[in-house]
């Protein structure tokens, strides 16, 4: 992606992960939980596996992620949650 969109990559590194993710108010763990559930709910599946891995690094457990995706199934629609679970299983299988 860096060769295609170097400015985008730089903004991602410097602003998103260098500033937004470092702001006080929420823990890294909480930010990961929010990010994963938003990505699943909005069906932004391309980014889900990266953020699921980051969620584990930030201390979330499999059980917490399963509970979160189950919870949003009622708000974001059942198939969306099923897709999120598919990606969670793939990440877990890779571990």
C-alpha cells in the first residue's frame, strides 16, 4: 500500500496510530473492542482480522470478542455478526 498511497500510509502511522490510538480517556483494550465491533457492524471486513489480532495483543479474550459480536448481532444484523465470527475463527486458527 505504501507504494500506491504513501501519504495515506503516513497518516495512518502518524495520526491514527501515533495520535488517536494514544489519546487518554480509553484504554488500548477498550479502543480495540470499539474498533472491532464497529468494523463488524459496518461490514468493513477487510480491516477486521488486523484489528482482531490487535485486540488480542491489547488484552481482549476470545470470550469477550465472541460476546461483543453476539451482542451487536441484534443491532447490526445477524449475517454481519456471522461474517465477524468467520474472521474471528480464522484469526484463532492462525494462533
